[in-house]
C-alpha cells in the first residue's frame, strides 16, 4: 500500500495488513475491552476499547485514506459525529447552516446547541452574497452539505472555504450523499468531511455509524479527545461492517449513479412529475464531483399524488434512510424532515425522495414508471 494507490485499491487494503499473529486476511473483530500493559503505560497502542480499538483503527485508517485525510475518527452514528464537531464551539459562537440541511442536523443545532448558547443562521449557501450577509462577528463555523438532503442542491465548497479561511472560521462538509468516491471536501479546502456511515459507506442498511476525516493535527486531537470523553463510539462489529462495506464503495457508487441517471431521464419525461431535482444540472457539481450520485428528488403535481405514489412502487420500498443497495422511496415532509415543519427548513409537501439502489436498471425504471402511470390513470 502506498499513498499513490488508486481509490479502489485503498478501499480494500488501507489499514488492513494481514493480521501479524495469525495471517488472517481480514482484520479480526477485536472484542476485547482492555489490553495488556507490560509495565504501567507500556502497551502496544491500545489500553481500553473506548479510547482505541484495533478494528476501529483499521476502519478509521481506511476511510481517512479514501477522503485523502491524515486523520479519521469513527462515531456511533452520523449525529454523534456531528455532535463532536459542534462541541468544539464555545457559548457565544455563531454557526451558519444550510437552509435545507438534513433534518437531524437542524434539530441538533436549533434544539440542543441553541440552548447551550450557540446561535445560528440558516442560509442558501449556493449564494455567496447570502453567506456574507449571514456572517456575524461571532461566526466560527460554516456547515455545508452538498448535495443537500433532500433538495440535492450543490454548494461550491471551494468558494465557501475560501471565504471562511479569510475569516478564520471552520468549514465542515457533510459528505454523506457524495461519498469520498464522488467528492473530496478536504482537497477543496474544507476543515472536515463528515459522514453518516449508515448510508453509502456501510451501504447495506445494516449498521448505524458516523465518521469525521480531517487533516489538521490540532483539530484531530480536539476531536479525538471528544470521541473518548463523550464515548459515542461504534462497536467493533459495527466497525467491521463499515470496513466491509467500503471495499465495494466505488463499484456500488458507479451503479447507483448510472441507475439514478436512467431514473432521472424517465422522470423528466413524465407528466405526473412537476420538477426533477438532480445535481447533473449544476455547473459546480460537474466541477467538484466525479459523478452525480444515487439520490434523486422530485416534485409530484400535488401532495396527495406524492403520498399515493410512495405506496404504489414495488421495488422502491417506502422507508427512511438511504445509500444502501436496495432502492427506497419516501416523503420527506412527513418522514425524514418532519422535524423541520414550521422552520426555515420546512420541505415542500409535494416532494418525493428516492435512494436509487443497485438492482437491475430496467426493473427500477419500470417500477417507478408503472407507479406514476397508474396515478395518471386514476
Ligand atoms: C442520515 C444522515 C445524517 C445522520 O446520520 P445518522 O447515522 O442517522 O445519525 C447526517 N447527515 C446526512 C446527510 C444524513 O443523510
């Protein structure tokens, strides 16, 4: 393994030398909670499994490598990772968040951190003058999501990072939708790239997890301190599942992208669809992403049509979450983004969100088209 190795090679080998004691090709799931010390403080790098665990270390090394990062930290969920980042703020600080942030991000900032003395402004980060207008003397962090959940809007990460650097604020990018295969925020100037590894990194709807990749050693130390102090760490089995998932990340992402594009072509032609939201129309996305991802959102003609449609697909299963091999469909206003009701982040009730899986492309297109046709014929 050298740092010059390609993405697919690093996904399979980074952090995963054969086990020195047995030669096992796959890193063992290290369940031990504690590790022998030869003398006080003299050990082989592990003392207690909350502060460090060999399976977790393998996964942290691997995903950090995929993000082009020097440091990686795993958490028990995406929101636990977000919480660790937000805990680096001090009372009195101000944070700028996207006006269509993931519902859980909004809830954490508005309902948990606001009480702790952190103020916030939601703004359209695609518009740099809106970002400047939202800026306050106390602004120390800008939270970027790109593409966003659920509107799939694309933010120019390099442009936001450039502005934030001149004002000594940190830029955090929620890279969950793009994954490091499609987009590398640190190379664009962000201070941290964050994931819900529950989604594409895990990729199989069977593990909840979070991840932060950073380059700056001081920021990494601060986050590692919080990771241990708060204790929201993933279990060794969870780490094993995510490590196993990322081995096929590139392959899966190529299929997610190609299937999503076939779905988008069909939706753009369909009368029951008012508007399709997909990053392919963004010039910034073409510049900062390798491809446009597996998430597709669209507006049905009205809310009733949207609510009826999500019950009529056969392969697209009605469920929250995203980013796994199976295709899912949902109604953000009443499901994933219900907590944003009445806020500046409230979602259009006509909106339908698809997580396009890696089933046969023709089957997926036919499934959605049949459901849409059946509505038109009612
Ligand atoms: C799911 C999700 C999160 C939260 O992650 P959990 O693993 O569910 O805690 C954060 N950001 C985005 C974009 C997500 O989709």
